[in-house]
C-alpha cells in the first residue's frame, strides 16, 4: 500500500470516532428534549436533502447498479442508518454516556466474529491480540485506573438497546463488503439513507401520534439536527464506509476504541478537566492495540 494511501486510510479511520463522540455526548445531554426516532429521522432527512443536489444526477446514471445492489442498500439502511442510530438514541434516554461507551467498546470484538460468520474472514491472531489490548485500554479509562469501579457500574434497561445497536452496527460494517465496486460511495450512502427514511417513517408516526413526542422547534434542537446531519451522518458515514473498503471491517472497527480517548482530550481542552495517569495508560494501551492489529500494513510501501 503506498504511503499516501496509508495516510488517507488513517484519516478515514480517525474521522468517525471524532464526530460520533460529539453525537453521543449531545444525544445524552439532550435526551429529555430530543425524541430518539425523531432525532434519527430528521437528521437523515436533512442529510438526504443536503446530498440531493450533488448526488441525484449521478444516482440516476447509476440506477442500474442501485437496482442490482438493493438488498445491500436495504440492509445498510435498516441496520446501520435506521437501526443503529435509533437504538442508541433510545438507549441514551435512560443509560449514562459512560455505559454507552463501555457497551460500544465491544463493537470491535463483535465485528470480526460477524465477519467470520458471514464472510468467512479469518480471525488473525495479531488482530485479536490488538483488539484485546485496546479494549483493556478503554476499560482502564472507564474505571479510572481502579478495576473495582467496573463492578460498581449500574446497568439499566437502556443498556439492552445499546447492545442490540452494537449487533446492528456489526452487521452493517460486514455487509458493506458486498457493495458493488462500481457503485459510487456517495450514491451508495444516498440510496441507503433513502431506504432508511422509509423504514423509519412508521416509527416516527408512532412516536409523534401515540407517544406524543414531536421534535421541538427550538434553536438547540435545530442546531443538534444540523450537527448530526452534516458531521455525524454524512461526513462520518462516508469516512467509515471508505475505511471499511480500504482496511476491512475488523481494522476499521478498532476506531471505536478511540472514542474514550477523544472524550478525555475534549474534556481537557474544552472544560479544563485534568488528564491523569490512568488516562495516559489507557490511551497508550488503545494506541498500542491499534498498532499491533495493523501490524506491517502501517509501514508497507506498495
């Protein structure tokens, strides 16, 4: 792999956890204001509308490929775009962000298992070791260097929704490999969003009509939708999909372990919270695990 391609792959690898960190913190902080299905639906509708002027003509030219790929598009829309996001937002209605971080940290463990079960990808020992080391780093940060704190974590009913969302994301990540190579990545995302919106619509009606939770029209809710549409939706999903294409689902999945690292750095920069020894040990373990999992791919020159 040329060094320039390696640099691009690393950039794609880093973008999603940075943007999704803000998404989770925002969704938890505004859980009483923002209805979960509404937040998912309106973020993706706005993302779809933003993409339309740039993608619609190319999508029309690639309509034959879209018809050919409709099972993959439907699965991507239902599992990755509709399912994962709604389930995370529902879970964050009642579970603390730290619980969500712990449960999301098993994504890099689940993805290779699904990749093996569905696509028969081999479980490479080096990657398994890297995943284990980086997972230990995540847990060390969460427990603040005191393992006994993990036993004291209280899990709520919302945690089950987070666990189901993990399964959704693992399925989405593995199924991306079945996207036709000739189908433009942005067109693929565009088609997936369209089908996801259709899948979300009946749940939105139930949330608004039956549960009486419409999306409030207020500056904070509009700003939240704009953020997740532009960054946590379009930018993050395009980067994730391209990273999976370049590195595979197992290695890309490791980027989820960077989210606690970015949360710690953000708290230091924005809130003045100190970075302590347990942060540094956890960060080092996460990065070591990623380096071990990638192995010689980082240094190969073609």
